[in-house]
């Protein structure tokens, strides 16, 4: 291997000090156990690309579970172990997670044989990975801390901005890598290498994507839709004829491009307006991606992706509901705030954004925006216990009264607790008396 490059300088530039210390701690612990520890994979790739990434993956030449347990005990963190796979996750109090995998030291089969060379098991571990850019490792043991280990030309491919597989059967072994290749290519503005692109096309032609399990296909699609900007990857999927793996009639065209651009706009509007509200933005893209399929085609896609039936029903409900609202409700002039509330309240934020994307007229988007800003969180001041104190007998009547009251509140008919009390007394006087009398 010759002299290896040391990347402690880049680490000092790119990583928080406590992360570097953590890596050193891993190295020292490994040393004490007679193991070797390496930081590997996307973490190192991103280190060299100067992209922040604190998803740390450690490979241990030795017993990874014993290593994780020892670390957890020494530093008082939690270790979740998966015996079957010889892996563990270290969970730090601040939420940082470190994956620990085992590259078992392997010995020659016959008695008295010499153990495998020092890097035997690390190299094998890395050889199973998807692309050369993900095969870089950095040694953590004290004597060699920061040494970059590059068995498969990962550094050169990072420099060349190339996504390359390690061997010709890579995509046949695992066709999800085809989608991963597109994702990494577009994320980093790299290019899939010529030979790798050929292998991808062959694997697609062989129909191997259709052999993939639905869960895995769904997971890879989700990963793509979770990218900062999924549009380029979707376009590239179109070029590689990967969209057909989801449904033959799915295609990337100018309309899809326009819809995706709108998704991007509404997501950034929402995220800027409601900083603290969680949003699964990839779900908006998902809904848009399949929005132009017929119901029958949609069912085929959702079955293909092994989406649970309850979720399928919700998706179909969303499409139907959005169609209905755009076709009728939003055509009515001057809806009252309470009507808007009742129309939009059943939607999750992702579904509201989908509605905004589907809407062709600006008015609809303005109404949804109003709803999000002004109506969504409106509540009555009176609660069930107040109704009880007023003498109403507990029962389904409560929700009728409170709904009525909420409508009044939304429409500006009542603005305070006192006015709410007045409103209820005025509208439900008979009942009030009846219950008071009993
Ligand atoms: P991201 O930044 O998207 O998390 P990552 O490179 O960390 O990218 P993960 O999906 O978290 O990707 O996978 C961690 C590592 O496991 C990768 O670096 C890759 O080498 C390896 N890996 C993941 N999926 C596969 C696969 N299908 N085939 C081979 N190796 C894989």
C-alpha cells in the first residue's frame, strides 16, 4: 500500500472537536481490546468532499458487539446490539448515533495457519459496498490515527466526480444500487462512470428491478425524494428508464418538472412560515409523482411498493378529497372561515401542500395559506368541563356545542371567553334550563 495519506488536517478543519475526540476514543478502546477500528463509508466520503455529515460508521476488526458494549460502559452511553448481524448502535445523550459493524478477523481454515493479513477483513467488508466513493476508511487506532485507506480508488473517483461500482456484477447482486447511483450522482453533481452506466442499463434491460422486493424499492424511492432537490434524480431516473420499474405509464416530462418545481416552492414557504412544525416533505413529492396515474394504475404502484392497505386508503382518500375540493368547494364564492376550516382540517400538512401544488389558481393557495396561518390552531376557550359546570349533561351534545362555538370563533362572532359563554347560553338556553332543573 505504500505510504498512506493522513487526513487529520481535513478532520480538524471539518469536524467538531468533540467528534475528533470521540474517534480517538474509539481508536484507543480498540487498541486496548487488541482490535482495529476504522471510520468508513459516507462519513469519510463527505469528509473529503467537505460536506458536513455526522453519521458515523465504524468498522471493527474484532468483535464489534464487545467493542460497542465496552465503549458504552466506559463512557456511559447506550448500546443497542444486533447479535444476528454482529452490529451495534451507540446512542449518545445528545442524540448522536454511531453505527458499529464487525469485520470479523478470519483465519486460514487449516490448523496452524497464519491469520489473515492485517487488512484482510476490512478490505472484504469494503468490497461488499456499492460504489468506490463509499469504500474509503480512516484508521482510528492511536499509532495510525487519521491514515486514509483506499483499496478501490475512491479518492480518484471523488476527484474525478465519478460514481463507479467495484465490479461488473454489482447491480445484478443488488439492483437497488441503480437507484443509489442516481441519487449520489445528482446529490454531488457527479457523473455515473461510462462502464457503470452500461452495467446499469444492462441490469434494467434484464428486468432485474422488477425482481426487487417492494419494501426495498419503496425505501430507495423515499431516499431519493428525501434529497435536498429530488427533481434532477427523478429526471435521471427517466433517462435510465427507471420510472417504469414503478409503473410503465410513469414518465418524466415538462409537466412533472413544473409540478416538482411547485412542490419545492410550497415546501420552502411552509418551512419558513412554520419553523417548528414537523413536515415530511418527501411525502409531497411522493403524492405528486403518482398523481397523474389512473386509480387502477395507482393501485398497481402501491401494491408493487407493498404500501400497507391503511396507508393506501389514505393516499386514495387524499387524491379524491383534493379533486373534490378543487372541483367544487374552491369554486364557491366567499367561503366563510369556518367552511374553510371544515374543508381543510382533515388534511395533514403534507396533504395540504399537495393541494396547493395541484391548485391552478392563486386564490386556492391564498386560502390554504390563510388556513395555515390563521384558522388551523384556533380553539374555543370553553372546554367540556365548562359545559359541565354550566349544567349540560355530558354526552354527544358537547361536541355539537363546541363545534358550533368553534365555527363562531372562526367567523369572528365571538372573541372572548365571556362572549363564548353568552353565545352558548343564547343558543342552548332550553337545554341549559332543563339540565339545571334536573
Ligand atoms: P447518505 O448520506 O445518503 O446516508 P451513506 O453513504 O451514508 O449516504 P447509507 O445508505 O447510510 O449511505 O449506507 C451506509 C453505507 O453502507 C454506504 O456508504 C454504502 O457503502 C453501504 N451501503 C448501503 N447500501 C448499500 C447497498 N445496497 N449495497 C452496497 N453497499 C451499501
